[in-house]
């Protein structure tokens, strides 16, 4: 968790692991984490529905910030929640 200065605008960010195809098992998926991208929503403290383990489809303009591909205010769709994939 990050504590931002009171004077800064609220923002919510999530680092997403990109996978081109599903691994055969959770252990295999953990062994090859794939590429990561940071999604940042300016003006939001939380995005309902975006929690660890949720599969997202997203799009937006990518820029390299601190060596990490970053998309600000991406368009997104929740594809699958962890409890739905059991």
C-alpha cells in the first residue's frame, strides 16, 4: 500500500501479469509470470471488481514509466473472477 501526500490527486494502480495462454496448472503459471504492465486510474482510490486474481481485458495508450509499461485510465472489462474459474 502506498500513502500519497494529501495534496496529490487520488489514484488507483494495479500491476497486471500478461499471459498469452493459460498455463496447465497454477504452479506452471507461477513459474513463468510473463510480462507485466501497470494500469493507473487517476482520480480513483479504488476500482470496484478489480481484485487479485481477476482476469481483465484492457486497452489504452502504453507509455514506459520507471521502466514499466504503463497505461493511464485504461478501458477495461472483467473477463473472469477467481470464484468463477473453479
